[in-house]
C-alpha cells in the first residue's frame, strides 16, 4: 500500500474519522512489520491493541447476586398500614364521639331551659292559686 495513503488514513484515525475497514487496513499495515521509520511510534500502539484484544482473564468474575428480601419489607409495610388504619379509625371515632357528646349536651341544655320555663310558669300558677285562696278563704 502506498505510504501517502497510510499517512492520510493515520491522519483520519487521529481525528476519529475512519471507518472500520480503514482501521483494519491500518492495523494490517502496522502489524505486517514493514513500517516506515517515521511511523514506528504508531507500530507499538497497534501491536498493543492486538495483544490486549487477545488477552483473556483466567480468574472467574464473582458477581454479587445477593437478592434483597422484599418479602419482609412487604410484611413490615403491611403492618405499618394496618397500624395507621387502626390509629386513624380510633381518631375518627374519638372525634365523632366528641361531636356526639357536644350535640347531646346542647340538646340537654335546650331541654333544661325549656323545663325551667315550665317550672317558672307552674310557680306563677301557684302564686295565682295562693292569691285566690286568700281572697275566698277556702279550705
């Protein structure tokens, strides 16, 4: 391959503008061993890429496949939900009881005031009856 074409491809490679075929051409050129003296610095780079691609790891990779136990989390969430419903229900019942108590008290106050009016009316009747008895002096 012509040296000028290799230099152009190398320039494109450094600007990250090459295609996969052009990169394969550069790789083949630099791994062939017939490299021009002013391009020797790139030969080590391409040989490193080839060596590192061929490397394989012999140590097995241990992945952490520990699963979280969501069952206990859901049980705890269910208990928290039930507790909040129980507490909320008690609070609502307490508020209803207070409202009912206030309503009964107001009704009893109204009843008491009406009974007191009735007692006052009966007391005035007794006064009237006493006055009539004194006038007529009846036994």
